[in-house]
C-alpha cells in the first residue's frame, strides 16, 4: 500500500487549511503529495472574518510548490486525498483530471478529507448525494443543490468522507481522516502478513505454488 496522500490546491488555497494537513500527514508517516493545475509555485492566502465584517477578509499567506499537475495524477498510487479550502476550489473544480481523480477516491472507498470550500470540488464531481458533510456555511448551497446534507459541526464522518467547516476545525476533523488512513494501512499490512505466513506454511509442507 502506498504511503502517499494527495493534497489538492491552487492559487488562493487557504494557508492553514493546507499546511496543517501537510505536516500532520508527515508526522503520521505519510508522504503528502501536493497537486495543482500545473507543477509550479502557488500563492496561498489567509482567510478570516474580522470583527465588524460580514464577509471574509483575505491576506497573502505562504507559498507552496505543487509536486505534480492534476493531469499526472494516477489515483491508484495514493492512499487518500485531501481537498483544501480557500478560493481555489472555485476554479480548479472545472479540471476534468481532478474531477476524475476525486470520483475514483470516493467510489473506491479510500479516505477523502474536505475542509471549507473543498466541498465545491466534491459537489461538482457529483459525489455528495445523500452524504452528511461539514463545510463553511457560505458553501451550504453548493452541497445541498447536489443532494448533500449540511451539518454545522467541527467533524463529520460519512463513510470514507471526513469533513470540517474551516481551519478552526483542523484539530477536530483531521484526526478522523488520519484514523481512516491508519486503519487502511494496518489492514493492508495484516493481509500481507497473513499471505506471507500462508506461503511459508506451504513451503514448509513441501508444497510450492
């Protein structure tokens, strides 16, 4: 089983939405692979609703380099996918390669994480019907118009989709995603161990396959 996990970004991806998962995956023994429309450096942003404001204020955040382009994603090579938030999903959701990869992960049962505007990618891919999900309230329409169920909670797990509302929920929702990755990894290792033990018994008994 691969230890690689996709992190999906574009220009104006939210900094904390992206970097917390990036380093948390490394801490858990995974290799986060940043994917974007093309292989280059991307400008992330910081989002916050300031006191007295009714909309989100935006500042420039850190930059992050995409290791691969969406067109180069081979979904079978990855253990899971994380859809970051910010304004990037508004335009990257129209990339057919990203949409095909997103559908693969949802339909194959591999772990999928989404935070904030990341739901716009899942909604465009028609992967939210009947699913309970958390997202930033301003994306409630995107979720519901495609048949999803909006849940205003810091962590929502529905099958293989784990979601949070904003980066304020990082410490609540992302652990559930890591748990799904770990369980899949452990199951794979146990299967390999069982296969190896079975093969060893056959050799011991003088039977070769």
